[in-house]
């Protein structure tokens, strides 16, 4: 079997066990989206926290500081405003994501020294935001900016030689810089 078929069989197995639930189906019976059962989500969050797999900061949680051992940091439906004391721990973060967040003060990208995943999706910036220092994220493999009001990608994107995926759906980006063509590892951009 091909990898896609193996992945689909695993996905269908999880749906059959009611661990994930389909949100809707497409024209050909394909699942458009899914969600976790509430009990399963609670279990996953608890185990992830115990194993220090991911730190999830969610709505209603405003006073949590980022720890020095945090490698994956995710914000969900909450204001993002990183204080200077929490920024010093971000040098070890490998994945930073914010979904449906109001971003009051974005962490300078230069603080992330080993970042591989940057996802700012469906976020609103309180002040205009530009991707300054993007070229310093030399290990970046995924850049997701879907439905976030970003109007341009800086020319320094050419420094991201490990970048494989670029998601720009619903942004204000009309064209990519010519240096985009120098990214040899790029697998998908939409």
C-alpha cells in the first residue's frame, strides 16, 4: 500500500473507534474535517502536559509562563502577549502556533533559534505586523499564515532553505518575492 492509503486506513480506524469524529463529508464521501471526542481531547492534553510534549495556552488561561523545557507552544483562542521574562525561554521552542488569537505583542522571530514550525492562523494583530527577521529561522520547515492579515512575504525568505510547506490561503499576499524560487526543498505552497 502507498503511504496515503496507509494514512487513510489509520484515519478510518480512529473514526470507527469514535476517537475522532467527522465534521462533514465531501462530494465523494471524503471527510472534510474532524474533531476529537471531548474525553479524548482531555486525555491527550493531560498526557501531553505530563510528558512535556506540548504546552497549550487556551482561552481563559492568561497567567501561564512559558517554561524553559517547552519545545512546542500553542495558543488557542486567547490573547497573545509575551512578556520579556517568557521570551527568554523561547530559544528552545521548535513549534509555535497560534489559532484564532488576538495578538497584542508578537514575540520577535529572532527569539526562536531552532523553530521548525510557525503557524499563525486566523489571528488578528492589534498593530500592523510584518515578518521581520524571517530569514533568521534557518530550521523552519512549515510556515502557515492562513486567514491572517499579512500582506507581504519578505525577500529574506530565500534564507529558509529547509522550508517545505508555505500556507497563505486567505491572506493579503498577492505575489511572492522572486527569491521564493530559490527554495529547493519546497513541497507545497498554497
